[in-house]
C-alpha cells in the first residue's frame, strides 16, 4: 500500500483529498503547514507528495526545494491557484514533477498519482551492489562474495533504507520511524544495536566501517565505495 503525503492548509480540501485517496486504498499522511509537512516528508519518506503552494508559514516552492535538498526523490505534485507559466516553471525547476491548478478534478489528480506511482514501481531498483555484497529486493536475499547470508526483517529493511538514501544522513529517530514505526517498543539504543549487527554482516572490517558511517551528533550515512560505486539493475 503506497503512502501519499498531502500538504494543504485548506482543511476542507485536506479532508476531502484524504477521504478520496483513502477510498482508493492509499495510506494517507497530512500536514496543514510547511514545517509539519517537511517534517513528515523527511521522517516518513512517502511514495508521493501533493504540495499546495500557498501555505501560511512558507511557500510550497521552498518546501519542494528543501525536500529535494534532503535527498528525497519521491514524485511531488504541486497544487496552485495560479496557472502562470512563470510559477509552473519555478515549481519544475525546484524539483516538482507535475502541477495541477485550482479548481481541479479529484479524479484527474488521482489518475496522475496512479501514473506516477505505476512508473515509480516499474523503475524501482531491484538489485543493489556495494563492495562485495549484493541485495536482491525481489527475493529478499543478500550475498557476500557469492555466499548468501541471513538478515532479520528489521536488518533487511534498515539496509534497504540506507541504500535508497545513500549519501544522506539518517538520524536514529528517522531509522526508528521508517524501519519499525513508533508503534513498536523499539528504543534508540535498539537502533544502535541493529546498526552494529548490520555492520557485522556487511562491513569488511566492522570495527572500521566504510559503508555505514557514523556522523557525529547527527546519525548514520550509507557511503558506497568510491572505487566501483553503488550499482543497481532492473
């Protein structure tokens, strides 16, 4: 089930969009201002964002740019009351993938969302290679030097999150939220233990990790080897 984040300050429209998307089977997160929306985008890494341009605390163009600056690559559809070419071009330049102008048909918006998510699923990386390791997401298998080894479901989800957000710093809170969710009885110390266990399985030298680097006072960052890079195949 795909997760859609809707950032819209008009509460009537927000409720209407949420109801329509949930009726279609989407999991929906909402935010009524830019600060909350940006926080949810970073913490939840949704599959798609619907972003209103006219927000009370910051315009949507800035929010869009900040989402991209965080290294998030989900499709972003901006919603604007303006249909001027300059506004549309600005939205696309700061990282939006599409736009709709108010008033709009919810049916058309849903169709655009479905098209973006269908394309995203078709293009989703299935195999990641880093160093002498290989992760096949379709088979949920990990090999090292050609030998398959086991990861727990939590370790596998954490590794996939690191790979998809390679080069971005992930805080312990972000790891907790994206791997387990806040409904689980997982502490930040548990997150540290999972990172340590994952390092023991994928790092050539776990005591001196080269893939999962600790960023002091911030969190962790997956850093693929510079010599052969991180590759993926469809």
